C-alpha cells in the first residue's frame, strides 16, 4: 500500500504517482487517462491510443505470402 498527498499545481491540484505504480499499470509519462468518480471513489482509466498498421504488425514474424483467394465457381449472377 502506498500513500500520496494532494498538492497545489498552478490553479489545479495534483498527486504524484510513483514510477513502479505506473509500471504496474502499463502507463507512462504523458499517457492520457480518463478521470471518473464511481460511488465517491476517483478512478483513472487509461485511454487506449490508436496504433498504426506499422505498430500493429511490428512484432509479426510469420512467413505469410499474399496470394489470390479462390472462392469457387460463381453460383448466381456475379460480375466477373
């Protein structure tokens, strides 16, 4: 368990969050969070950031090769 103090920061108030707490949540400096109050308890919710296609496939190590996909013979009046 860890305690912190609410302190003045400009016209607002702030709480310092220890680095190891951020690491446990997967949050980093400058990450956005949503602030909510649920039954009198303040909750910080990480805002999921949009990942680019390059970021999404950066860890892919498979050997997939793009190829045509055979869907079979036409069944109706498909345009070919």
